[in-house]
């Protein structure tokens, strides 16, 4: 999903930064760039940030010699700012361990959920299954105390990967927090080739990008499509 969002933005002429704060061994974006870039930031003595290009989008990933990166060792958001003049949007992939991220959103990767300027727009990404909705409910419940004291923004958009609609009996398994997001859920269809290969340097499939483009338009990150002002006329048959 993070790659889909970044690809939609870059193909629309927006300068997008895609961030993966996961341990390198758990990253799903190791092949998302064609080659490792030359820029490296060193906010921590043993945890570095390397920037690479994914076409016109910039990809930032962790580099470390540590066997495991503790949440407190993940650089804070201010350290991820790349050396580019203009940046329209930042897409952060927090899906590597949402349970750990939600444990303490004031430090580590969870800091991306904190209120600020501009305000973050967290999205909740699920699979079309009962276990996924159960896990999502647990993560939202874990975030409740932080949202109650106005430290972070709760997700307001549900994105469903790998389906065009809910399978029978799945949506009914949603807890009260996820249920509030069901009405406006956006479905991204299944793609067998992408499922087999994972994220590579190739652009993501067009039909998947089309599914989430309206979301970015609603957020004001993309312009509305130009209206041609032409009207179609159909000639009736007798």
C-alpha cells in the first residue's frame, strides 16, 4: 500500500518520500529501488538512513549492523528529511509491526502518528479476513489512550488489500472501532503477479493505483481531473 501511494503521487508529478523504518531484515522494500543511493544520514552511531530513488520518488530505509533495532533507536521523524528542495508528501510504512508501533507512539516509528504540522493522515490497511479485522481492532484499541489525550490521530481511512468487496461473513466480525471505518472502506483488487513477486523496482499495476487515486484526491494531494466540458449524446433507435 505504501508503494501504491508513492507511485500514484510520483506519476502525478509530485515529489514523494517513502519511508520504511523497519529493521532491514524485515523490510518489504529491499527491492523497491533499482540500486542503493549514495546519500546517507547518520542520526545514530549504529543506525543510519540511506536514500535511494524509485523513479521520481525518494525511498528512505534503515541501515544497521545491529541484530535488532530497538524502537528507541529508530530515528525520529525530523531526521528523515531528505536533501531535496521540495517535498509534496511523505508516505511511511508502519506495517512491519503495528502492535509494537502502537505500544508507544511517542518514540520510535510510532512518532509518525503524533499530531503536528502538517497533520498526519494514518490509514488502516487490512486483508479481507476475520483474523485481519480482529488484529486491526486490537491495534486501534492500543492507540485509544494516546488518542484520548490528543497525542496522535487515529486512522480514519480503511484500505482493504486483495479484494473487490468483503467476502461473506467477514465484515460482520469487525469490532466497534473498525466497524466505524467500514462504510468508507476502499478496496484494492488482488494481483497475482504482485503477490508472487512482492514489491520490486517496477511500477505497481495501474488498476491497483486507480483504486486508491480518489483517496489522494480527497486529501488534496492530487488535482481533480480536468473536465472537458463535452457532453455525450446517444441517438435512440426506433
